[in-house]
């Protein structure tokens, strides 16, 4: 009997080592305590530290990012969105033909190393940046992306977790559980969020991204929203843009070497909640609060493969990453919204009938980029306070479609234009200030009168000067004097 209990005890202990870890949502087991847990963590760190040979350290990564920026300054710039708990800058590489400038183009972001013990993404993203730089104006796909998209790459969201060889950050918090959740009151207290999470949230408040993807490890699948369910059950839970997300995920999976051949996930894609529910995840938060269509990409069955496998993983994922970014301009509908009374761009709202999700055009150029699954008919509506809404029906093919809108201002019963808070004046702002304090007919008459008098004075003065010059010519030159 004692032998049976001993074997049972050992089997439970060793099952922890062989239990498969789920990259997107596997929770760390916190039941181990005392010496056993301490030894396990030491052994695990040593194992991962050995695997880390050949991977870039945080210092190496920073040097590589800065070297990339110097070498590719014509198509790149680097900036930091914040720092980790241990003070490591969260460096971002922006790649575009006009880096740092605002254009009427979509923006895409890649984020790697969300979990510290899933480092493949940080390596592949640096390779992606260098490949784009090396192939600009040589490869049509690289040229298409750089000329038409602002691509932002954050190779490591969790540099502290990487150096500690563990999933969580320096506070041992899972960053992919640290965002506000739509179903449950999680992470609503701003002060309790991790600095890495705050940095991502501030980043999205400052810049609008059309779409994005985070790179993980431990499986091979393209995951899309929703990640959770209202009742916490594991079942398919579709978001309003389910068709568009399925299309995006399929773009990545079908371009991958073997992701679409998965026996576990049909077509190599999965709805997050259908796989297993996640709460406080970054993916759903991006879509709800950032207006950004985000995928969670599991790009390697092995969380931490040896460094000599990185070149193979890069080749397996290269076309997938490129095609996903390029899909922002090669598919969907794009356009700008203008005012009919003065032609100024309007930062209006774009919605699609039957899809409960609205996007907003940019403030500067009023450009919008709406991801939609091809091969469907859509009714697209543009709305703006103070303007009459307009709609059009389109049949979206495999290629992108341009749909611009010109909105007419609302007219009040008295015949006045109903203005919104958006200034659509074609003249200088000071003119509006004068109008506010002077009745228009009298003000206009006064301006005309003043201009007429000024013109008459000019003619009279011109005649006097002309006569004076004529007189001087007739009497000859005179010596100058001081009066």
C-alpha cells in the first residue's frame, strides 16, 4: 500500500513538468511551496537560461534596434512608449516612407514577447524590420508596405520577464490578463495596472491603429476575438466583426508554412473563447477601446526553441507577417470624408449596416480604413453631428475599394447652417470673432465703405505725387537739407 501511495505522489509531482503549457492563457501553478517549489523554479530558470544562448539579451536588442535606425534612417525612426518595472525602455521601430509624419494611411502594430518566456516574437520582429529595410524598392511587397502603411514594431513588451526567464513581468503579473475586461470588473483600478500595460494603453490613446497582432508561443494558430464569454464557458463567442477577423486570421494562417494544416484547429484559426476563455486580455481591449482589429498569433509549438531554430521559424512566418500588414491596403474599404459647403475634411464616423461597430476617421485628414471580409455586399454609412448622413451600397471584391463621402450641413427651419463643434470655416478664425459681435449686413457695408474711401485716398495721393515729380523735373535737382 505504501508503495502505491509513493508512486501516486511521484506521478503528481512529475505531471507538473510534462503538463503542456498554453501560451495565450495557461495559468501558473501556485500550489507548490517550500523547497520543492524553490528547486523547481531554479531548475526551470537554468533550463531556459541554457536555451537563451543565441537569443538577444535586452541590451543586445536595444543595440540592434538603434543600429537598425541608423542604417535605415530613410524609412524608419525609433521611439519609446515607456519603461518596464526594472527601467528597460519599451522601444518601438516605425517603418514608413515618411516616418514620424501623419499621413492618410492605415497604421499597423506588431507586439512581441508579451510573455517573458515566449521570446521567438522579439527575434522575428527584428528580422522583419531589417528585411523590409533591405528590400524596399526591390521587393514589391516591401515597397507596398513601406509606401502605404505606417508599421510600428514593439519587439518586447516584457523585457523584465525575458531576463527573469518567466511568463510574468518583474511583479510576476501576466500582462495578457492586465487589461480592463468587458465582461467582468477586472483591472478597472488604474493604479494597480502594470507599467507595461499602461504604456500600451497610452500608446493607443495617442495613435490610432487600424489593426495589430501580438506574437506568442506554445501553439500554432491565429486567434481572434472574443477571447472570453459572459458565463465563462468554453464556446464560440463571436464579436461584431467576426467575418472580418476570420478573414484576417486566414490571411496569416494560409500564408504560413504549415499553420493551416493543423489537425487541432480547422484552417489554423480559432475563436479565442472557443479555445479557452481569457479575461483581461490585450486582444479584446484593443478592439473595444482602441478601434484596432487585433489578432493573437501563436507562432511556435515550442515556447522557447533553441536559437538555431529561429531561422526556420522566420521563414515559416515571414510571408504571413508581410501579407497580414499588406492586407490593410490590399483589401477592405478606404476613403475620406469632406464637407460640401467648404470642402474641408470631416473626422466623421463610418458604420456598416448589420455590424454593431463604428470607426472614426482621422482628425487631420478625415481618412478611414475599414477592414471587411471580401465577397460580400455592404451598406456603408457616414455620419457627423451637424451634417446629413450619407450611405452607399457596395459589393466588395477581393481588392480594396475607395469610398469617399461628401456630407451636406444640416439646415435649420430658419435657413441657417447647423454647425457642429467641428470648425469647417474656409476663412480665418478672426473673421468668426468679428461676426459674433457685429450684425453681418452692417459689418459688410462698413468694410465696403472703408475700402472705397481707402482706394479714393490712394488715387488722390498718387496724383499729388505724380504732379510733384513732374514739377521737380521741370525746375531741376535740389540740394537736400535738414529741416
